[in-house]
């Protein structure tokens, strides 16, 4: 089965992060989903939000925390941990439409 690694780099985006995560984890289709959230040193409520989603969806969400080094470094760090056949980047102000990943794989 094909695995898609979705990497979400985030820094102080607590207000937008829940909608972004929900749009990713609600994707369904003939693929395995790996969601990797890279917290780039957030100082707001972001770490707590990530922790709650990780508890709610154990084994579905990988979390990487690092000191703030910028979005490019956060993306690259996510790549280091990805195991998927395909990579997809989703920023915290993005939302995936239902079926987006299936459509892209097709």
C-alpha cells in the first residue's frame, strides 16, 4: 500500500493549526497516511494543541519539536523523519479538501 507523508511545519499558529490538522487526518482513500508536525519553537498554545491531537490519534501523528530555525529547516527536518512513498507539505494556514490526497495519487 502506498504511504503519503504529510509534513506540517508550524510556528506560533495555534489559531489555525486545529483546522489544518483536521483537514489532513480526515483524508481517506487507498493509501496509508503519515502526518508529521514539526513545531519550530512555538511559544504560544501550539505545543499543547499538537499534544492533544497526538493523544487523540495515537500512532497517526508524529511530532518533532525543535528550536526556532525557520520554515525551510522545519520542512527538511520533517523529511528526515518521513517514511512515505510520497511527500506533501501543508502549511498551517492551508486546508485540504476532502479527497485531495486520493485525487493527487490518482
